[in-house]
């Protein structure tokens, strides 16, 4: 005789499965790829903060991206780190099944970076 539990594929109660899902979303990354994505995203955020601190201190750009090499290098490194973090986070989500909120926010940061870069290039 087939029982109800055999059709579900799990012996854990539904409430425990629900808790596990939410703990994995609101918890920290559980894979090394997820952690790598989050650390690189934090580096990008630090570089963005450094860029805006330099702008607030009076540094200004010019006609080209590297008219002010310090500003240009900082923003290029921040954008590159953001895109690398996003690609790493997507890999962690697709291959490793990572679904922690910091990893999802890393993908959101990369998408925002792509939108701003597209606006700067095509405007």
C-alpha cells in the first residue's frame, strides 16, 4: 500500500520544509561560490563608496573617463567587481542551488550596474 508520505518524497513535515526554505533564503550563503560572490560584491560597494568620497572631496572628471585617473580607475574597478560578483552569484544560484538573500542582492547590484553602464554608453 502506498502512503501519502511516499508521494511527497520526504518524511519531514511540511512546516519543517517551509522553515528550511526560509532559513536558506534569509540565512548566509552555504556554498563557497556564494560566499565568493558576496565578498566581491562587498569589495565593489567599498569601491563605489571610495568613488563617491573622492567626488565629495572635490575631485571632478573631464571630457573622457580617465581625465582624472584616480576617479576613472576607481569606478572601472567598482563596475568590474560588481559584474564579476553578479556572474559568480548567478553561477552559485544555477549550479549550486544557492538562494541566500545576500547572493540575490549581489545579482541585483550587477543588474543595476548593467543598467547604469548602458545608460552611460547609449546616452
